[in-house]
């Protein structure tokens, strides 16, 4: 979904949600394109083929700038930072009403049609889902622990760049745990079969 920034000197520039997510990431810390793809996992799966062209566009509009970091045996790495213009457009966007969340989960469609398969396959689907979210939850809890060790004083300060990321990580852990719980609940219903 694309939207225009209202009441902003950059109103002629049309931005999408991914562009704002990239600006938000580099507002917190300078990042390479690869790091940005990893950080975006908190919101949605973005591919390198989406991120790099968009970074070039954001740089052309002077919302981000990069510096080159020399690497041995590999091409130089671009590290992106937010510019003052980027900060202004990001700040203006934060005041807008968020778009309606987009939910697209193939697994849920399979659950909706689960009556068309065997109980054995239904259980397999649920166990695969539990394993996936257990792995995600384990990784996320490790990231939370690392943040708590590194920035304990900043995590509850709403003016800290770490605050928002910490809150999102906490939300994701709760959602993942609830997804696991729900899968177990469904498995219990399958036992009655």
C-alpha cells in the first residue's frame, strides 16, 4: 500500500511501508543492506531484491546516505545512515494513522480446509508449525537476552533508540508463544477423532 506524507515539505514523494521501515531501521543505527534485511524480519519478509533498489531510491531522494567500508577479498560494503531529510519524513509519517494490517498466512488457509485431509496429515502440519515457531521463539529470546545485557538501562526509556525494537521483540515472543499454544489446543481437538 502506498501513501503520501501529508503536511510535509516532501509531500511530492510517494513512499511505501517498506521504505518507511528502512528509514526506521537506519534511524536506530547505521546498517548495511544485509543487516536491514535481517532486521526487517520483525515486520515482514523482505528480499534483498526489494531492499537494495529501494535503498538506492531513498539515497537519490537524500533520505539516507552511505559510506563505504573496505573488505578484504569482497566488494566494499555500503553502510547506510539516516539524513536529516529522512528523519523529517519519517517523523511526519509516524503521525499518520497506520494502514490496516495485512495478514497472509498459507498455513491458516490449510487449517481452514483441514477437513479435506487425514488426521495424520493435520497433526503433521501442526507439529511442523510448532517446530517453526519454537525455533523462532528460541532465537528471539536469545536476542532479547542480548539486548537486556547490553542496554538494560535504555530498554524502558521511550526516547532510546533501543526501546521500540525491544517492545517489538517482546510482542513477537508473545505472538509466537500464543501460536504454539493454539497449535497444541488444535492438536487436543484432533485427539477426539
